[in-house]
C-alpha cells in the first residue's frame, strides 16, 4: 500500500461525497471468498475506529476505491458526508500480477 500512497502523493486533493462511493454497498473486504467471522469483523472495526479522516482516500481512474475503505466506514458512522480524496487520471502500472494456473 505504501507504493500506492507514494504514487498518489502529488495528486490534487478534492472533496468526494460518501454516497458517491460505490463500494459503500459492495463486498469489497471479504469478496465472497469466505464468510466474515466475529474475529474478522472485530478487526475491521478496530481499523475503522483508528481511521484518520484527514488522509485522502484514493480513487482509481474510474472513481472506484483503491484505498480508504476504513475511512469511508468511519465517516459514515460519524455522519460525515464528504471526505478528502485523490484520483488517478490514468492507472499506475501494477506492482504485482496474480499468477493463474493454466491447468485449472
């Protein structure tokens, strides 16, 4: 994640409406891979409670969330309607590529 923060450091910061973030109503943390447990939800809650709302969330070129889900959740809980955000106009090169097994 540090690389993403470095790449976005010089992007202009603007305010974004929380309700405009599509991931607010999507499974972007557990991704259907396994059901959330009390432990995994508690860990998310801990991270939400410690989220720093002055740090901009990071959006990709099509305005979907790349970083900042815990800040979005914290803002929602606190009744905040807008957060600072930066947005890539073009996507940075990936720093890793998931290998796909051609036999599967």
